[in-house]
């Protein structure tokens, strides 16, 4: 039996939060690009500090405002530990995919998570999978292909390992979305969940960086490289702002939207992030979009609108008399 669709107000709130999340998360690329270009900080070192600063910022806010959110039922700790591991794996695979494939191909591959999430959500969480959702996934993936520039066959001249890594990154993103939906169904607070998964995720990323011989691309070559920024005060400030601002609020609102909408829909809405990023880059980095990229952005937004109209009609059909 398919789950009963939520009412229209519930849907509207969920869509609004998910779109806000995509908009906020799209700004992280601007910060990360500045840090990697200006300070040449290794990607996994940046990811480690980003996650630990998120956890520390949220912990401080909870201590000042609502300490009860810090407490969690011990029976949920193994689940949150596994969720944190999935977050660390996803961030590592994404970074490795960019290193092997380049940004364009890696972006397309990671957004295959929309298809993964729709299928896995239907299989594992009994989420609705109908023709409208499948069509929206196809349109969205096509839009991501155009926005990223990977429609050009020359962008796909990577090796098999790189392509498989990119696909696994998309699977990791899908797993993150599904576990967030499951956390909401378990009754876990959104912000408590974010605190613990980023805390555990930072521990796993520390271990990834401490693997001998710099086993992972973008990882620290030695323990001393974890303090890559050294005395660069401005660099540390930007990194803290990245973590405490767009990362914390972006992931927090993403997980919050999972309490209103199925993971497949939230992940599909997240594919609006590339057009948002492109628009921000146009205004702040003076990067111009081609007509093909603009068309891709329109396709992605059209997929979300299509899904929103479809879900609204479902909600009206199931509304009690």
C-alpha cells in the first residue's frame, strides 16, 4: 500500500524549506572555491575542519539556547554513528570524484542521486514512485547535464575508476537523504541529528586524513598538514563562516525538509542547487552562463514545478470530505 500523501499546507512548507536549503547550500561552492584557490588547502582537510566547526557551532548554540537538544536516547547512537559515517564517506567520494573526473562530470554523476533516492526510497521506505516522479527525475538529470557542461563529450574522457567513483558519490548522497528521512521517522530532532552526524563525521574524516602515505587524493600527507592554514587568520575566519553559516543552515534545513517530504522529492529539489550556484557565481565571480546552461536551469526548475503540481493534486484527491 502506498503512503497517504500529505496535505497541501504540509507540502507547501516542505517544498519551501527544501528550496531554501538548496539556495543556501549553493553558496558553499563560492566559499570553498575561494579557500582552495587562495590557500590551496587540501580538499579533505577543508572537509574535516568544515564538519568539526559545524558540530562545535551547533553545540555552542544548543548550550546557550536549548540544552535538552544535546541529549539523545542511547539506543539511537549506533544509528547516528552510522549516519555520520555515511556523511563522511559521501564527502570523501565527492572530493575524490572531482579529483578524478573534473567538476563538470563529477557534478552530473553526483546528481544521479535523484534517481537512486527515488528507487531506494520506493524499495526501502515505501515512498511513492509514479510516472510523474520518474519523469521529473529524467528532466532534472537532463538539466544537470546541461548546467554542468558535461553534455560535451570531451568532458567525459576520464577513466573507469573515476566514473565509478562519481556514481558511488551519487549513491552516497542518496544514502544520506534516505537516512535523514529515516531519522525523522524515528522522531529524532533535526538539529540533534545534525549535531551528532557532523560530530561523528568529523572523527571519520580525521581518520581518513591520517591514513598513511596520503592514501586518498586531497587528504593530508602528514598530521602536520591538518593545520594547513597555520597563521592565516583570514582563512580560518572564512572557514568558520562557511561552517557556521551556509553549511550548518543548509544541511539543517535539508534535514528539516525530510520531516515534511519523502527523501526522493527532497533530493530532486536539491538538484536546483547548480542553477543557484551559477547565478551566484555570475554576480559575485562574474562567471557567465551560456544559453545551454540557462536552458538546463529552466529544465531543473520545471521538474520541481511539475512534481509540486502533481503532489498538490494528489493531496486534493485524498483530502477528507
